[in-house]
C-alpha cells in the first residue's frame, strides 16, 4: 500500500486550461510538499504546506489536514508547465512520495 | 552556498567497485535527506540526518550502503561493491529543521 496516492497519473491539456492534480495520504504529517521535475532536469520544490492554501503566480496549492488531501492547481496552463508533479509528505523524519503526475500541455 | 550542491554530477563505475557521493547542503540547514530515483521509477527515500545524527537508517536498501554527515554540513553516501541495480540518480535535499526542502541536481550513477 502506498502512503501517498496521486491522481491522475497522466494528464494532457490544451494551453490555457485549468489543471488540478490531487494527492491523498494515509499517514499523519507535519508538512506536505509539491515538487516539479522537468524531463532530464532536477527537482524543484514548488510549495510546502502545513495548512490552508498558498499561491505563487499561476500555481495554487491547498491542503485539508482532516481529510488528508491536497490539490495543486495550475491556472492558464502553458507548455512550459509540462513536467512531472510529485506530492511528498513529511511525517517527519522522512518523506513519502507519490508516484507523480505527468503533465503535458499542448500549444 | 546558493543551493544544494552534489558531486559528482555523473559517475560511471565498474560492478564491484566502491563509490562515494557527496552532498553540500545549504549553509545553516539542519536536516539533510538522501533519495534515489531509478530509471522510470518514483523517488525512494534512503536516509535522513538531523545534525550529524540519522534517527532512521531503515531506508538504506542493503548493508552495502552507508551514509555519514560531519560538522552538521557535508554528507557522503557510500556504496560498497556496487551492483547494476544500484544504477540510479541519487538526490540530496536539505531544509532548516522541518521547513521547506531544497533539492540538489543529483548524481547519476551508472554501474557497468
């Protein structure tokens, strides 16, 4: 059983569409990270959340601690958003990772 | 430093040889994490340091793997008698206590 489940696994969108990626987890956590990994590239931490909602540019992340669920939203998607998005939860002392959502935004 | 630095960026080694991977965390970050990502696979947690101590080493895949951290800063991950299944990208991240984690670019290890 995976401690972290992400959906969808793959997502193709047209440029400009609103995108939502979901993450559910089964362990108690002190924080949740949304990570971005471009093909052949390194990993960038987009957000760290412990409650509520955060916004950075066109990216919005929300978390509901009681429901053990987080969402990553991308507004007005762009081809440069194409990447793998990974949810990681911190119990603490280690991270549990989702398997990632591969996003392709078509011009 | 400006970010988490890992060296080497690429390493090709012969099966059976030992390798040492290095991670320089962001200055002042107390927590340091090692992960690996095998080809086509997700991220796998290996070990976590708070200061120089590793509370949980159970993520290390075998006793050929060891890690240490000295001075609350640089960490080395050592793989002895490398096997082909050890081929992966080894990633390091650091954070201040339990804050936001910053990732290095990784070391791509290929065992031939």
